[in-house]
């Protein structure tokens, strides 16, 4: 069984965005196993399920029903088992308030959803290739917002 891959989770309530993300990640040379959730509650239920392999990276939309991305971020950061998970906020919002609030609450990076499929692939690939140990040790407000 192939185990040399990244475990990636995506929580996004927009079906089209989920499908595009899944297609983009499939086209990358980076081996991934993708778990997709349609809202924050589904993601949190998964993360708290005993025996699961925790994702290496979570792409988290902010605006979702039931439990939004900010609530998930806060809950993850307050949990001793989950607090070190890498979280990429993946949102259409470019509000300074959203960016600041997610930074303060411990997200690792903030990504505005790209407008084209080509840019989406490029962004996902760059984020998957980040050395997170180095990135998080040097994290500051200027490097938090992912520019592409």
C-alpha cells in the first residue's frame, strides 16, 4: 500500500469549489490523499473520530453553514491533540478583518480563492510544497497572506 503521500483535508460548502479543488489536486505531481467536507461540522467530526490519520494540511473555507471556518480554527487550536495541525484559510473574502482574525487565532496561511483553474493548481502546489516547520517558525503578518 502506498503511504508516501500528503493527507489533505478541504472543508468548503461550495460544491463547485470542492470539485475544482479535487480536480486540481489530482492533476498535481504531488501524491495526496484528499478528504473533502461540505461544512465545518463534518470536518470536526472527522478530526475527532478515533483512529483516523490526521491531515498534514487543512484547507478551510471561512463562510460555511453549521460551523464556520473561524469556529473550526478556534476549536482546533484549543485542542491539545489537534492544535499543531497546519491550517490554510481558503476563502473568497479579502476582508482585512477576516485576515487579521484568522492570523490572531492561529491559522498558518491565508489564501484568496483564485479566479482561474490554472491559478488554483499553482496555488495548491505551492502551498503543498511549503516547508511548514520553517514557515511557521518565521511566520509574521507579512508572510501570512499568500500572494500569487
